[in-house]
């Protein structure tokens, strides 16, 4: 059953951090974990952007994690944060960054915060991070952005798979959801588009013999129709590669891709996989996109292929009473919104909170979640697992707090 979303107002007069004339010294830094290979992380302000990166290291991927408190903020339970997330292509592994909504020092002497972070290209995760002041250890309790249901039974008949899930499926799943199936019978596993939703069942198409798939899980991987979600992953039914150029087949028309976007590619044919590449062409009439992949043979049958937009994009998140965290994304169309140092855009200027662009986490479902979400704390930007060569970049940073 979907959680009840509280309705309340925010202090819209809250002072936003000045990324143009402010000083990095005004941002209190909290060390979450240390790493000898990368002894420090630092924040700099550059042309209206908050840039975070490892300093003093050698460019190796690190295990360093740091929070940077937005200047001028004081402890408060419920915050809303919005900014544009970007980064240059990393050359050396995973980079994480995101929001800490309510960083506070608990009665047990450990720092603790509800955190929303970017993990691997295009995936957002929410959870609780906790650590002692000396950063000698770290605890992570997390809940995935990709809503997951237990599948009690599954069956394929006439090339349609039906999965039996707990009551309330209609409030958790939508037609067009991109899902990952993992059940006892391996021939059922894969990535599919939901074609039908009922109270205890979801369905999709899959060619195969009529048989039982058994029990397992079904997990949302991204929204392919009706909007753009934080997962940023979209399903192409096929792709073809000719003279070093890959072009999708069957990608939805209403996708967020534009020429120059950095994407990751995951194909049923692994020869199509790309850790990161750039979109070179977008067909405005069909929605199909192309990218360069040199040094591989021509091929016209990739099978299901998932391009995922990496960055930049806007992330708007709010922590609400009752242990509820919501996040939504909006694509970055390449048009600056703060030319000449103008004020940041309206924090509600993107899509509605109940749109397909939005995902909700109920922290009552994880141990200690509701208590952690209710604690007064300060809002922070976070930087983790970075390197000297792959900074995390934020701009249009806005934070506002609940007043009623």
C-alpha cells in the first residue's frame, strides 16, 4: 500500500548558498570515512558551481566520503533540496554524490543522516548512513530506488508472463515500467516492459514455452514511458551497429536524450556494452538515438539494449514527516537557468511530485528509518568514491525547510 504523503509548507525565504561570491570556508566539512590512498576531499566554487574532488591523491579510486554542510543552515527536521548534478566522464571507477537531508549527532555518539545518493551511472539510492566522529567505521542501511516486490508465483502462457505479487500492485506499478525479473526458472529472467497491472498481478510479453517460473523478485529498473525518472534507463527493443555507429530501434519517443549527452549502454549482446559514450544523433521524429562505438564489427541484431542518461540532470528531494523521502528528476536541456548570476530557478519549476518522474521511499519499512528521518539536522551535499580526475559538480543549489 502506498504511503500517505503529508502536506505542509516550506520556508521559501530561506537564504540559498551563494556559489558565485561565497567562500568554501563557509561550508562545514564532515569526514564520513577516510582513505590513505586519497587523504582529503575538498570543495571549491567555480562559476556558480560547487565542485568536489579528491586532493592530495594520485587519481586512484578512493573510499573517501565527505559531507559539506550548506552554509548558514541550522538543525531542522525536514528539508527540501534541489540542484543540478553533473560531472566529467570518470576515468577510474565509481563516483558517488548526493544529498544528506538531516545530518545530526545521535544519542549513541554517531553521526547519522538520511541520504540520497547517485551510485553508478544513472541510479539513485536512499538510505541511512552513520559513523563515529573519528570516521573509523561506517554503517549503511539502504533502500533501492527500484521498487521491488516479492513474486510468489509466475507463469508464461501464450507469450505473456504473469507475476503474482502482494496486494496493492496497482499503486506500486505502472504500465510502461521497465522491470528486472529474477525467479527460480532462469528462462523467465531478464528486462521487460510492464503491459498490464492488476491488484495482485503484473504482466509483460516474453516469447517462450508455456510453463511456471516459480517464485523470486521483480524490480523496477526505470520508467520507459510517461516521463523521466531518476533511474534514467530506457529500453530499446533492438540496436544495430554499422561503420562504428550504433543506432537504437524501438526506443520510446518521449525519452530525455539529446546530442552530447553522456550515456551508459547495457545490451543483451555484450559487444554493445559501453561504460560511457556520448549521443551523436537524435531523430526527433522517431526518438531513436545514435552513438559511436569504434573498433567492433558491424552487427544488426543487438537484442534488448538499455541506454541510460548519466549526467547532467536536476534532482529535487524532500524529507517529510512520517519517515517519507521523495525524489524527482528533470532532464537538463542544456539551457543555463542562472545566466548572469540570476536567482536559482523556482524549486517547484519541474514536474509534479506525483508524476512518473518522482519516486517515494517509506523509511518506516527499514530499521531505524522513521526515527532517523524525524531528527533535526543540517542539509549537506556529499562526495564519495571519487578521484583527482573525476569531480562531482553541483549548481543551482537550493535548500528550504518546513515551517508548518
